[in-house]
C-alpha cells in the first residue's frame, strides 16, 4: 500500500509527542512525503513527563527539551510554531489558521491535546498567583512564584494536582491540598488506596482537605492573598495551583463531520469518520482492539505508540491499536502505577486487593470474569511483566490470589 501513497501531503495539528513522532515516522517510512507540523506553543517537542521533576528542582530545563527547529528541518519536516488552527475544510482538504495561512492535505492528524480548566470562582479571573500546570511556560511561572512564597494551595484530585502538591512540598512550601472528591483519584482508587495516599502525603507535611473545594479567591491589589473553601475555611496563600481536568482542543473540527465525544472518536486504526483524518494522543478517543472500548488514554507512552501507529495507518498499513494504558508516577518516597482498565465504580468487575497503611502500600487487581483487565499499585508492582502479558492476552487466570504475591 505504501508505494501507492508516496509523495502525499500530511498535515499534523499538534506538536506534542504524538504529533512529532507521527511526523518523524512519516518522513522515515516515506521520504518523498510532504510533512507539515503545526504547534500552538513557541517550543518544539519537550518532555512533559519531565515537567514535574523540573518543577521540583530535580531536572534542568535543557533536559526537558527534546527537539530543536534545526532537527525538524534536517528531517524534512516543516514546522510552524505559535500557530492557531481555526478551521478544517474536510471537503476541500484544507487546514486554515487564524493568521490566514492554509495547508492543503491528503492525510490529516489531529493531535491537539487539551487545555486545563481554570477555576471558575469569584475573584480568580485577573488575579495573579493562580496557575494551571500543563506547559513549560506554566512550569517556569510556578517556579518563579514559588521561589518567593512560603505557602501554597493545590486544588484538584487528579494526577496533575498530585504532582503539584509533591513538587511544591519538595520546594519547602507549606501545602494545603483541596479536592472535591472523597480521596485522590476517587474513580481509580478505592477507600483503602485513598487512605494510603493520604498517609504518604501527610508524612511529608501536606495538609489534606478532601470533600471540599475552593469557592472564592481573595486578592489585594490584584494579587492572591487567600482562598475560601465550601466548608467555610479561609486559607491564607499567595499561590494557588490547579489540576481540574481538561477541555480538549477540537473546536476547529465542528464542520467536518468528525464526531467528538470526550475526545475525537476514532476506530482501532486511529481513523475518524473521515477516512482522511486521523487522531492520536490525549485528544484521541480511539477504539482499543485489546479491550473493544473507546478510551482516552492520556499517557506519554500511549501517545508515543499512537503517533507511530497513526503514521503507518496514514500510509495505508492498517495496524490496530491494542496496547493497555500504562501510567507511572513518583509519589514522594514511593511510586504509583496504573495499568489497563480501572473502572470508576468497579461494577461488573471482580476485585482483589492488598493494603498496608503502615507500610504505605496498596495493590489492587480487577478481573472481567476470569481475565485480568487492570492493576493499580502504590509501592512495588509484583509480577509486572506477567500482569502486562495477562492484560494484553485476555487469558483466563485460575489462581488469582497468586498474582498478589511476590514473584
């Protein structure tokens, strides 16, 4: 199929890891192809996984950056930074920018990710000292502000909120962590897992404020001085950092016929309803042939895999996406890993777990009938390779309790 598609025009919207890997794979597999990569930020690809260590002061900025403009040029990729896509004409196969540029395409990849939600509370808009944490520039701004602060509030129960709490604590700030849910990642962790996270955070001096939310930001001369919570508490702080989820960047697809649900809907080949438009990375709500479900994966590893597969499928190879989601994060002195499906309610799934609050460990397995579908650990993950194999294969597991034991 590749021979019949050489020399095609490929346009990629989004120069994160999914978009950049797709562009590089296209040029490698088909050097005759014309590849245009469009990015919203002023930087070529940087490592978002390295932003938390950078925020902690444990990584240098130069270690975060992964590509340069020159590298893209050497690879034959046309790179456009600080460029906003305003519309896609799917009939004429043209991408339009708000500056009036247009990019014709034969194949289009949407890898635009999302934008973090700003707290919609009285006093927040226009007040300095309130930050999201997604980009390199966000990280630099938080570092600068934290260097002259002694207290911080983190708002949210997501992975990003956790990374903020850990990093600000690492920088020596007194951290209050406010989350609306009953515990961190309440759709992933059960009560026992949440209790372990609380124990870990409190061991490092973080004040946990679960089942609460920020309802007002108080400012003096335009600068944050405190926040109020739904439970009636006023917390003095000049720094509020938020991890409140994302809205995915899909507005430019509104007249294309491409369906959007949580993310951009796609089949197992990362192809949307329009056969010329593909999607990958955080914005992709693609069918995982391993599970049969449509999933928004949201991890660096998944985005890398999807970017590579999208390139191959844009060239007509027809390779399905069938990898389980794998998320790994530091958690102060330990680690957390989430693999495969961890349904929020557990309804219809059998669960096995082992928790030790004193040792601050938690290990939970989820089964659909007799097949392992997901695992979450705080601390070491026993039999990690075996668990991944079982999740990928869907093989029935006869002795489920054995998987909780060290190998």
